[in-house]
């Protein structure tokens, strides 16, 4: 049953009134033929009272007692007041419609039968306490409250006190808002008899709308309350499920004691403009982002998560899981985040997506106390390609997970990332990227333990605290063949380019200048570790090369036995030394 903890004073047109609302000038229903508690229909008496009410002060008062009613409508110019103990018992198929102001306190005034409908001017907020609760399931009263408001401007249901729920509260209408009085003032305890969802935002199929918007639900919110799993309940529970929503807001929510059979705190299945903030979730799986069941080309678009405290109870789970096949555009984690426990922070292993994902931003995250080894703070394997990844101000420490694992991610920026492992064998990797990624840049990335793996990616540019350090003050990685002429750094108009690696006999290395370059200085060293030792300096200008100094086989013209710097549309270094060599090349150019 509902446990009310406070009643609010009413204002004109307000939903709330003090306990046992006092009579006001107007019509008393008992003066017009209604008889309480007699199981006889009182609708005719109510109609007479409404007419009299219009003449006597526009207020219709219901004293304590049960009134049996069929279909009835109260007009806009009649205020209806139900005192504590007054009860409208509606026929099963009847609707009581209130178009004028309605007032009642935190007590039941409607039976479980029939339907109640409030017009635009009736109430600012609706209380679930107004409905009788059969079988002690407050979900039924909350659902009836949500169904009672108009489509425009929508319905706000105020939850005050503690609610014991056993079934799903379905929000299947636009502009529905569930508001509590705060995480400690409003609590819902969920105790389902089988796997179930507590709050589900999902619109029914709209026959008046064609195309992809036919099932979308818009402009809904849930705020300022706490959700608890009932002690000992081991069924799979989902606290809040959002399906194909536009402009959904979830804030000020605590989800606690959410255990059993992969219970999930927040399950999101599309679509756009979702805002989730100021939440704490302690669950087997705190957040699950999944495919939109209605359309396959928008699962997540323009979603923001801010200020989230996520505690993972199932050791092998992540704090945030993105399912395979999610069509992804513009997902942001910012504010401040703490992720505790689990094997992963964010986990996304995608084997289905057929198009690119765009823009993932994750900032200000601390992950610690991981419970399983082999995972990562950030683990992304995209099936096709994720473009525009920003990972900033992320700190991982003292747990099993490794640092960052990326596959098929492009235009990646990692800034201010710190990783400290617990150093138990095997020590997890600090960074694991490979040649499936491109354009990965690092700034102030500090790996205090663990390996840094970059596959076949080339270090286009890099600096570190010491030559032996893994810490990257600045670094950029890319595929070797993608940008052979990439500029390393520019100072006062002077560009630099550097390359080191194996150059096979007869092979060519493209240099970062051409016949339009005003001037360049090329420093070359080559060695096979035995007989071949060549080095020198060459100048290039507008397609011409000039030997400056060096060993005898460094040439600026084609020769069969030389290390040749050759001009052209793209200048090249050609290995004609007759042996594979390791080369180091530095170019400074205007």
C-alpha cells in the first residue's frame, strides 16, 4: 500500500488540498438526492447538484461516503472537492471527466473500476493516492494516474511517499512526466513475481502516423525518486526502459539493490535527444544501450549522460554496455562519472553494423575496484567504423581491467588519461590499438603500468617524458600507407617530417615535398648492420636536389648502387644499395 508522508496545501486549480478538505460555499451532493453507501446509482443526483452548483458558488462538495456513478462530466465552471473518506465508485465501463478544478488530499477518492479523465484546467499534478489499490500493487494506481491527463499539455504525476510495486508502469502516451519529491522522500520498491520492467516508456502503434514515427514516444520525463529491488527478489528486473523516444529526460534517480539474473538499471532502445543526469545505479548491469526495435537506422542520436555513479554487481559485466548492431550518432558522457566494479567500463563489441558510427565523447570518468581481469575501461570493437572518438580526463586504477582497447575507430583523441594497474600477473594492457584504427592522437597520456600495443600503426609524431617512458606527452598514430607525407610539427613556418623503418632493396620511400616546395633539407642515415653504412645531407628546391655532404653512395641522381634522393612530382628516397637497410629520415621544409 502507499505510505503518504506529507500533504501539500492547495492553490486555485491545484491538485492538492489539506487533509479532510473543508466544505466551501456551493452545493453539497447530499442535498440533491445522493445517498452514500447504499449501492444505488447516484449519477442523477450529481447532475442535479452540478446545475445547482453553478448558481450557488461553483463548488461541488462530496462528504465522506461511497457514491456509485456511471458516465459523468463535470464542466469547466464547477470546482469539485472530495473530502477524506469520500469515494467515487465508477461502473466498469464508465468515465468521470473533470473539466474544472479538482481538489483532494493524499487519500483514495476513486475506486479501482472505471476511468478518470482530467481536462486542461482541472489539476496541475495528479496523485496516485487518489486511486484504490487492489492487491497492494501501487503500480496500478500510478498507471491509472498517468492515463488520466489530457494529451495537451500532458500529464504530471507526483509521487509522494513510498510505493510497493509488483507490475509494470507503462507510459504509452506523449508528454507524460513522473516526478518525485527527491531520492530519499520518494521510494518505489519493486517485487515482481517474474522477470519484469518497472517503468516502461513505449508508445503504442499510432495508426494516424505513417513511417518511422508511428511508434515514437515524445517529451516524457522521470525525475527525483529512488527505485529499490525488494530484498531477496532474484528475478531479472529492469528499472527504467525507454523504447524509441524523442526528447526523454531522466534525472535525479537512484536505482539500488538491483540484483538477480542480470538485472538492468537503465535499458535504452532509441531514438534521439535523450538526457540522463544526476543518477546513481547499483545493479548487475547499470546501463544497456540496445537497438531500436522500430527502425534500424537510428538507435542512439544526440544522447547525453551526465554525473553518473555506476556500481556493477555482476563481476563479468560492464558499467555501460552497447549492444551489437546499434546505429550510433552523437553520444556524450560528461559532467563527472564514477564507475565501480565489473570487468569493463564501456563495452561495445559490434559484429552487425553496416554503416559508420559518428561522435562518441567520454569525459571525466574514474573507474576503480574492477572485479574481473581481461577487460578494459574503454573497449570498442566496431564492425564498420566509428569516427570521432574523444576520451578525456579518464582515470583507471586498482582493479582487473586494462586501459583502452579500440578497433576500427578513426579520428580518435585521447587526452589526460591515467592508468594504474594493480600489477598482479598478468598485468593488463594500458593501451591496445591496431592498424584497423586511423588518426589516433594522444596528449598527456600516462601509463604507470601495462603494455602499450599499437599493432602496425606508425608513430607519425611523438614525445615522451624520457626515451624509455611509455607516457605520451604528445603522440599521433596512423596507418603507414595512409599519409606518407604527413607533417610532424611546424614551428615559425618550418615543417618537419620524420620516418624510421626498414627499406627493402629496390624499394622507394615517398618524401613530404615536391617540385613546388621552395626549400627543404633532408637528413638520411641507412645501415644493414654490416657492410652498408651510408648517411648525409641533401637540399631540395623546386624539384631540384643538391648534395651537401655525406658518404659516397648518397646520390641526388639515379645510380644502380646508391641511396638516391630523387626529385619529381613527389620526391623519393630509393634504395639501390643492393641490400635491405634500416633508415632514419628527417626532413625540414618551408
